[in-house]
């Protein structure tokens, strides 16, 4: 993802006019401090994105399979052992440690509302599943089963692995607690935001992100980066972090952003160059 060095403009605090404020540089966000010294915050990496539907209403669902070295791996398992496990009477006896994130609403490539879930597994186990179709099918099956059990869903097993997309929506951080409480749970450091498409019907011409940043008094605290299908925003010092994958390809160089210090809302307007994503 390339950095666009002139995306963020600010509304002058004493005037109505808006002007370009500063060049934007990609920066690594500092880890937010945690109240519990036995816990730490991780940011999982995108892995692959699965599309399926709920039953019987056929609401479109995207499942982001993410990876992290901080998630413990499952017990060692060979391919022959996996075959034996799947043929056994109790395949559920083998547990894959995973974090099941909360549902978040997104837009698909047709500008239709859909729901996405994030599943985080051990990075090494994810790579193993990528190399072996049998392990991959097993991973997807246990991921769907985990989501069904946690959120009382029924998901179709006629899923589709998206070839050109590793993630849909925003990458959420996870909080991993220490050995005394080996629980992985999602925390929300993302600001509230909405994605709008103009025009609302027909081929999209613009994708508009409106991001609420309460407590951010100046655009001096904002660092924004746009990729061809991604927005990354940091509000220093570690107030907010937002990492969104778009359903469209956008024109980075022609995009513009404005921060209103009165409403404390950042508006990013991005021309759409292609809607062929999903």
C-alpha cells in the first residue's frame, strides 16, 4: 500500500474556510497502555475472506479469517491424524484456539449492507491450512461452527473463498490476557464511522467515509493513509485507530479529507475507480 502524502486538510478553528494542513506520513501506531499488566493488545493480520449466507433468510455474511502469533496454536496434528479425526465419532474433541470477534456492518461490492465477523487463529496454523485444502476446509468448518454457537446462527456450508480480498471492513484489535485468565476477547478502540456511496444507486462514483473523533481537538493529532482499497487512521496519542478495507478500488491521488473541529468529524471523499472486488 503506497502512502499519499497530501490527503488531510483541516477546518481552521477560527474561520469557516478549510485548507490543506499538513503532509500525511504512514506511522506505526503505539500500543495503547492496558490497565491489566497481564494482558496485552494485539492487532491481527488479514488472512482470507469467506462469503456465505445465513439460513433460512440468506443474509450475506463475510468471515475474515485473521492470523496472529499471539494466539496459541492447536495441538500438533498430521494430515493422517486429521483424516482419522474427521472419521471419528467425536471430531469436536480437537480444539482450535480462536478469537471470535463481534459482528460489524459493512458494504459489499454492490453497496448492499452485509455483516462481517473476524476469526483470529494462530499464524503458523493458518499457514498450514493455506497449504493443505483438507486443513483449510477443516478450519472453515470449525470457524463457522464457533460463530454459530456463539451468536446463535445457522450458516450455509456453501461458502466461497474470495480470491482478491483478504479482509472486509475494519481490522479490530484483540486483548489477550495472561496465563491466569487465558481468554482472548475483542476490544473496541475504533471510532464510530460510516461509509456512504454516491450516487446511492447505479455505478458508484465516490466512496465517502465519515469518522467521529470525540476528544480530538485538532487535525495535528491525525495521521491518515489511503491505499487502493484501504484506509488507515491514527489519532495521537493512541486515542483511536481505524483500519478499513473497502469494497471498491479508489483513486488515492484524487481523494481528499477534511476535519471539522466543531463537530469533530473527519470526512474522506474518495473517487471510485473500480467496483470489481467481490
